[in-house]
């Protein structure tokens, strides 16, 4: 059977702790989201 996730994702050592790859993805997505919110607020403030 082909597993598309790494072994660390399938059988983590500590099930309550997210893997490093997942944390990196969260940080990137949060950064993009913060950029979009901040640029939107700046656009609203400067357009008024």
C-alpha cells in the first residue's frame, strides 16, 4: 500500500504534538492571512 504521508505523520511519537511540517504550514498560512488583513485595513484607511 502506498502511503502519501511521511511516517512521522502516520505514526507520530507524541500524538498530542503536531509535526514540524504542519507547524511550518500553519506559520506560512497565518503569515499570508495576516498580510491580507493588514493590507485590507491599510487600503480602507487610506481610501477614506
